C-alpha cells in the first residue's frame, strides 16, 4: 500500500518549492524555476497561481503579508521543506536503484 507522504512531486511543484527557499513573487518564481531547470520547466501564469493556491492549502508554502503596492510574495514553510527533503530521498533511491540495475554485470535484464 502506498504511503501518501511519499507521493512523487511533479517537477513543477518541486522547483516551485525549491525556488521559495527565499521569498519571491509570482514572476520571480517563474524566472527562478526556469533558471533552475535550465529552461526545461517553464510555468505559465495560470499553472503557477493554481499551484501556489494548492501548495498554500497544503501548508507547504505561505503568502507573506503584502506591503502597500508590492506584489504578494510567498515562502516555503517547514512542512514544505520536509516534503522537499523526502522527495530528494525518493529521487536518490530511484537513481541508486537504476544505476545498480543498469550498471550491474551480474544482473539479468
């Protein structure tokens, strides 16, 4: 039976969470994600704001109080950081097992 705490993050959500290790507004998040992924992950505004809403509801990020006239900024919560740590462990396991199976001379394909 699958443990819901170990459910894989989408690549976009993973990069959004990483980008929010420092407070950013929506456009800053889009730029950071594109930079971190070397241009592979490009978030459309609608996708980003839907994800921000969902991540806020889950408690993985929080909106910071708006300063007069400034765009709303978000930052990752401790729960969000823990989710990223678990995802990194999951990805490391996938990588380890793939390398072990693909690189092992004593294993049948």
